[in-house]
């Protein structure tokens, strides 16, 4: 297997060249090498080197050191970042928690050490620009790449205890690359799924974004369900029923938009994933606490999002949009007076309208309502007023009372 050198990012080559000129070993590593060998366009280019983070920083004025548990250097070229990491060695017990999680991964080592501590064999491939050569120090990476299989380096149970997020990475690569996973690895993921609860909610959010916003969201979601990881990430998501159809339609829509280069927002997916528990809580609040429908949506959204935050922390900029989408669903029913015009001018109208269509497509009897709003958006002012008048309920006039006989 090989690739054309012209496909390599020029800034990544500049970084490796300057490190080499500074007396250090430097290779392109990981996903970029894997994708180049698969004839895919890498999303980014990473460099592994024998230089420490401080030595890298001294060589590049346009750089900064980030991270504590795992220090790396970001070398910036305009808006582009080349990530540079120092060769790591296996940590010892002093760098691990009682549960086996790695607490400090700044134990530097050799090129060979670095290879065996990476997660999958297909990600332990290195490219040496000076020799125009791909290095496979585990002796397995190229073969597994050719056979399209995902193999974890080391004992799966131990590696997942060190960092449970590796289970999510396995799912992501399986969905992204259409690679197979061995039965042993599958069983280990399913048996160790509960370890995901020990990962900080903010870190899980970042990992879930990578899973769902890479253009293979539906396939990834199905894999998460198969490996029993979805319950850990989204405890309130139902296992069956119409909500599953709505979720998968939302995922399909996101995948299409990414493929077509259209903008996407995680807020829409979170609105779909949590719609069923929010709708159920809304009904409970109305029935048990006597809240109005509008107040019920606000309270239900706040409660379900608060529960979700303990597992997977959704930033307010996304959870706020999801709440708006839920609260606006009832307002589509109000088609009298000035309310349709105010609804049309709402900053979340389009997202809420798309969600209404999603509910219809998942089986809810909303066809007539969706048709009305679809037509209303493109109608002229006269047509809009006619539609509003037609939507106004007919009120029967009370019969006039006859005057009492004197």
C-alpha cells in the first residue's frame, strides 16, 4: 500500500522538516497516514516526535503547549493547526487511578514505545517524509488495514480500563471506515460499557460530537445501540417505538446535509434524541401539577436537560436551541390573528418547522398542519391573510334572547 506525497499537507511537512533539522526524529502519524493509505482525504495531520513539548515550542514561535494529563503542542499556520506530540512510553502504576484510569500520560519514551501504547494497529502507522516510507512498528497495521479490521493493541479489558473512551473510538472507526470488529473485542465493549459512566460529562460531549457529526451518524447510532453504549450516553432514550424512527430520520438528515456541504447543528440532534422523554415529562407535569401547556414544555425541557447533564454535558448554546424547538411545537397550532406572523419571524422557526416535519415523517398525524405551514411561508400577504381566516375556528353565534313579555 502507498500514496502520493503530493496529497500530504505542506505545513505538516514543514513541521517534520524543521524538527529533523533541529536534530529530532519526526513522523506523520495515526489517522492521516491511515486515511492516505485508504485513499481518503485526511481531516487533519498529526506529527509524533522525539522532541519534548518544550523543545518543540522553542523551535516554533507560532506554537503553544496545551493539556495537562497529555501535553501536546499546537503549531499554528493561519487558521490551520498541526498537532505535535512527543513519543510516549507506557505509564506505571503511579500514573493510574485505583480503577486503572490513566491520570498522567506525560511519560516520554522511544518510537517503539510510542507505537505499542497507541489504541489500534491501523493508527500505529508512521510516515517518514525524509525516506518517503511508511513504518509499521507493530507489524500488524498494514495487514489489518488491507483486511479492513479493527484490532486493539494490547489486552482490550486493560486498555478500556485505562481510558473507556477507546470504546467510543472503536465505534467511530467502525462506522467511518466500514471495518469489522472481532467477536472478542465486541464482547469486551459490551461487558465494559458501564465504564463510560466514569468519564467526565464534558469530555463525553466532545466525543459524541465526533461520533454524530462526521457524516455517519445513523450508522454510528445503530452501533452504539448494538454495543449497549447508548444507555450510558443517553439514559432517557427509549429502546423502541416511534421515537426511534424520529431519531433515525434526524440522523439521516444530518448525514445528508454534511454530505452536501450544508450547515448542521448538534442542537437539532439533541432535540430529536431527547424528544420522547421531554414529551412524556410534559404530559406528566400538565396532568399532575396542573401546569399550562406552555409552562409544561419549559419545565419538562429544563428537567430532562438537567438529568442529561450528569451523563453528557450539553453546552447551553445547544441545549437552549433544543428547548426552543420543543417549546415552539405547540405554537404551530396557533394560526389566528398575528400569531402566525410572529411565529414566522422567530429566530428558531426554521429549526422548529423542520422538527415538525420530522414528527410527521415519524408517524404523528401532522400532515395537514405541516402542509399549512409549508404553504404559508411562500404565500403573499393576501394569501397569508386568507389562510389565517380559513384556519380560524367557526364560532356559532348565541341566539338572541327574546324580550320577556310584560
